[in-house]
C-alpha cells in the first residue's frame, strides 16, 4: 500500500501527464484552468505544512510535558483533518480530469 506522500506524488504526476497529453493533443486548456491548478497545488502544499507544524507544536506543548494522552488526541485530530483535506484533493483531481478530458 502506498504511503501518504507517495499517493500525493502519484496524483501530481498523473495531472502533469494529463496536462501534457492535452497540450500535445492539440487541445488547449484555458488559462483559468491552469491558474486553478497552480492555486490548488499551493493550497495542498500549505495544508501539508500546517499539518506538520501542528504536530510539531503538539509535541513541544504536550510531549515534553509528559502528557502523552493530550498529544495522542491532538495528533488523531490532525490526522482526521488531513484525511478531509486529502478527500478535497481527490475531488479536485477528479474535476480537473473531467475538465481536461472535455477540453
């Protein structure tokens, strides 16, 4: 089973391949679609940064103090939030694929 980062990299490589195929097939994607893709990728990267920073902050706040339960609860919440962001990313990828197929 692929890990989280490998899955994200695979999805990004598929988007790049689809974009290249669309360009090479004579179909031009609108500038708006390209701008939306770059904006979405910035948000995806930012969400990963926030997730990592949140876990670090939790560890500093609760890990060093010996409050393992608070750290575990917080990390579970961050994990669930990351899953939500991943599902949004999946939806955005599907929409992007549909747009590329119908250009």
